[in-house]
């Protein structure tokens, strides 16, 4: 296999794996805040135990997120050196800002959560949960700024240098708040929080199904379904906002997402298959709806796949299928979160075992939805690593993925490291499952059951 | 070469020095871990002594890497792709290390796995960072496009290995000093002994590094001796060694301060020895990556300076807070591992 394919595979594998744990840590981060808030208000030992269980689950997940996140920070330089030279003037700043504004905040106050219960006041501890979550939300913001610039770059010009072309920043705010930054940020964090809600509901449902730690289980289900329902409803707005950003800025991605071949109004498909060889799409679809959602008119024409050169098109089938799978998953999430929330409000959820069983596994769906959604975003951006900006779509303003890799790294080295990544990440996954399932089985441990004496202030040096 | 370019050369240096100071001691302690911690209780003390801070300490590296990417993209690209296998090794080590704390704490059956992950995850980077630094001082082969033309074995030269061992010993010195601040009883006695041993070993290695630098990289030696900044860092290094060896008089915290001056001095000397280059080309100095040919645009450097002016005080405040909250000896039975 050639180096470009291997470099793409390595990035896809490591970033997809990393992003399995991002929703679990940012989403569960909000759950931690809400559980610690209960203890802060009530002061009851069982509320403390409940919050501590969440903090432990959060910390184990956060650790694997940190570990696999370092890979991403290295990857631009190790595997994508030509890309790094091209975009460094713009792309590096958000990564540095992420470190300064987000990572230091998160890591400092996570230290307080893990070790500081007896050393700081209850209020300080509670505020620390907010700061950890805020730090993780900020980290997502800086990364989405960087990633959105690859999708809809702005605020720059391309200059020639002795070592090749490079993008040079002309306007910081235009670059940072490029046309897709806000829609993509809202859409992304929205999906992370839905996942967190379903994870809380899943653990709650497991306990209720088993008949253990029932108080904890009820609270987790209530908090979890409330989060999941609120953010699933909000997702209608943020998903739409994001789709419009694609329509306006990435015509090839849009055409591939809907398998739209000829210029004309764009339908919305429910399920389908793109017959790429014969240039047609077989689907169950509602005509004109995508056009309507994007422009307010069912008749607004958009260019189709036939209007572009083949070398400028993304892999069509993957883009189409991942996009439609994401939409179907969203439908299921909306249904189950709102339905579950109503059932819980009526006090009937404990008497509905099938719902509990469903909730135990439901969290897998938002994870899958996020994975396929990212696949739509990143595969649909191909063959560009930096998509030429609308409305000119001047190829000289973009960069092709095939031109972006490290020229000095031979294919066998990428294959070697890719294989090691697969092995290490598999081991980490097993380790993580062991730890988290162990924590869940053990359940919330009352403070009285462990030696947890506060350390007097005098112990400080 | 502009003022902003020089400012960012200095700031990247400051971030790397911060990394060497803060993550240095916990990498060093992780390296000493199997030798100093004799039983489960010792292990718990060692882990808990760095538990609340190691993650934040590692952020210095991520921020330094991000700043290098932003301020000198060509350097980030050349070094990370050129040192590919070596950096991947560091990366794999750091991955294992990052999960080893929580996974050790909550998985009794697999403790040996995460014990090894913690040790190797600490020792390998602790050695390889110095090797990387040594290669930069010495210079690496570059072509006209600023691409690295060597291979993995180019990096394993005697000079770089000496600097690798120097770095490793320095980190272990910092780590032992930190453990002496945090531990009690027999573990404390072992920490103090190791601290003293490492301080001596560090002096010996500094002498060796000085000799090989004069012999093998005369450019570095003459740049250091050419101006007041180089002399100031040399003086700082001497203060660190003298204070660390003789003056602390049993004040453990002072021994850690003394050891912590060493990475600041060495990173300073390292920066002076290459300035204004960031990656000297060993084949032809004209091909070196320096501030003038690698820095980002003035606008980017300005924006970054504003970001740093807001962010750095915040970071210093967090550090002050967390080290104050967790000051003093580790007491088992508190929260944590």
C-alpha cells in the first residue's frame, strides 16, 4: 500500500478511536457536575458516594482520552508534515491555545477532584467539577476551530515560499470564526452531551434491572434522560444549522451526502444506495426537502456530482451511507430519549423492563452516530485536506490530501506504527472495559466504608 | 529575523523548560519507581505524590508542541517527520503512562501490567528527550527543502546519547528530590540517598557533556561562551549543582528547588547553543532552519503573543493553586491511588 493510503488509515483509526472517548469524557463531565451539585446541596453521604463513582468513571475515561489525544497532536507533524508547513501559520495557534486555555484548566482541577476531597472546601470542590467540564468544552472549541478551518478556510492568503506554498493568516477572527466554526461546534458538543446522558441512563438502567443501588439508578436515569432529551431536541436546530453550512460551502460534500447527480433541487433520502458505476441513486426520498431546509424553497437547484471533475469528488458511497445512518440514528435517539423521559416522569420506567434493557445498550447508538457523522464530515471533505473556500473554490487556495503527507516517512514505517497503534489501542480498550465495568459492579461506596478523614490545613508545608 | 520571531524563540524555550522542570521530576520519579518503591504502600506513596500534578505537567509538552507548530511550522514539520520512529516510541510510552495511574488504581489483577507501563512510560521519554535535544544541538542532515535526510540510526550518535543520559540523570535527580519532599520513613531515606547519588552523577555527566561539546560540537560551545546570556545560564547551572549538593542542609524542599534549576539552565544553554537556528543543518549551515526562514507571519506571532499574555498568567495561577493545595507529605488514606 502506498504511503498516502497508510497515512490516511492511521489518522482515521487513531482519531476515530480517540473520539470514542471524547463523548464519554465531555458528556459524562456534565453528569459529574450534576451529581456533585446534588451532594453540594444535600450534604448526604449517599450523594457523595454517587458523585465519587461518576468521578472515577470519568477519570478512567479521561485518561484514555488524554493518552490517545497526544497521538493526534503529534500526528500533524509526524505523518502530515507537508500539511503542517502549509497550514502552520493558522492551524498551530488553536492547538497552542487549547493547551493554555483548556488542558491546564482541565488537568489542574481534575487533580483536585481525584485527590482534593479532604483538602479543599465543599464549594471549591463543586466549582472544580464545573471547571473540569468547562475546560473540556473549551478544548472541543479550539479543536473544532482548527478542524473547521480545514473545511471552510477563511481569513488567509496563499503565498509561495522557498519550501512550497503556505497559507498565511490575514485576519485572525475571520480564520477562527470561519463559516462553519459555530455550526460545527454546536452540532458536535450537542452530540457529546446526548451521549453523556445516555451513558448515565445506561448505568442507572443496569442497576434497576439488577435490583441493586436502586436510589443511584433512579437518579442516574432521571438526570441522564433529561440531558439526553433536552439535547436531542436541540439537535434538530444544531444539526440543521450545520447542514446549511455544508450546503453553502461544500457543494461536492453535499452532492455526495444525498447522492445528487444532476443540477436541480435536492431531495432528502431516508435510505438508499448510490450506483456509482451508472451514476444514479436508488433511494426512498422526499423530493426537494434538502433544498427547502437550506434555502426556504423546494425548487432551489444545487449542483450535482456530474457538475464536478471526478478528481474533485469524495468517495461517494461512504459519504452517502454514513450521513444517512447518522440521521436514522438521530431519529432513534430522539424517540427513545423523549419517550423514556416521559415514561420516567410518569414513574413507570421501573415497571417497563424492556425500556431498561433498551437503555442499558442505547448509549452505543450516539457513539456510532458520532463516528459516522465524523466520517461524513471528513470523508466528504476529500480529496481536499484544506477545502477551497466558497464561492470561488479556487484549487490554489486549498490543499489536496494526497499532497499533504510527510515526504520523508516511508510506507513501511507508517505500516509499522499503525500496527503498533492497533495492538496498543486494543490493550487499552480491554484495560478500560475492565476498569469501568469493575467500578460499575462495585457501585457507589459510602464514605463511611472507607478511611476518608479530612487532612487538617496544618498538614500543608 | 524580527523581534517577534526572537520573542517566540524564547517563549518556545520557556515552554520546553517548563516541561523539563515540571514533567521532568515525575518522569524521573517514574524511572526510579521500581527501585525505590519496595512494597504496595511505597508504590502508592510514589504514585500519589505525583497523582494530582502529572497530567498538568504533561500539558507543558502539548502546549510547547502547539506553540512550535504555530510559531515555527517548518521546524515542527521537519523534526516530527524526521524523528518519526523515535517520536513514535516516545508517544507509545506516554500513552501507556497516561493510562497507568487510573488503570492501576482500579484493576488489582492487572497491576503488574500498569506497573510496567508506568516505569517504561516514564524511563523511555526521560532518556529520549535528551537524545532529541542532543541531536538538535549537534545538527541533523537537511536538504534544500528543509527536510530531514537521515534515518533512525542517524539519531543514535555518541553525542546525542551522552545528552540523553545527562537528561535521564537530571530527571531522576529531580524525581528523587521530589520524593524526599513527599515521603516519610524508609522510603524517605532511600529518596534522600538516591537524591544525593543522582546529584553527584549529574555533576559528572555535566563535565562529560562539557568535554564532548567542546570536542564534537565546537559551534555550540563557542556560542554559549560568546555572550552574557550563555554565561548566565552556566552560572545558573553551577548554582543548581552547588545548592543541590552542599547548601540545602536537609531542607528537602530546597533540594527540589535546586534540582529544578538544572533543567532551566540546561534548556537555556541548549537554546543559546543553537540561536538563531532552531534546527542546525550538520551538512551545510546555510540549510539550517532558523528564526528568519521558519517563523510564521507577523500577524500570527502577534496573535499568539496576545494569547500567551492572557494564558500564561492563568497557567501560573493554576500551578500555584494546585501545588499549594497538595503541599506536604503524602498521607495514605486520603483520596487517590
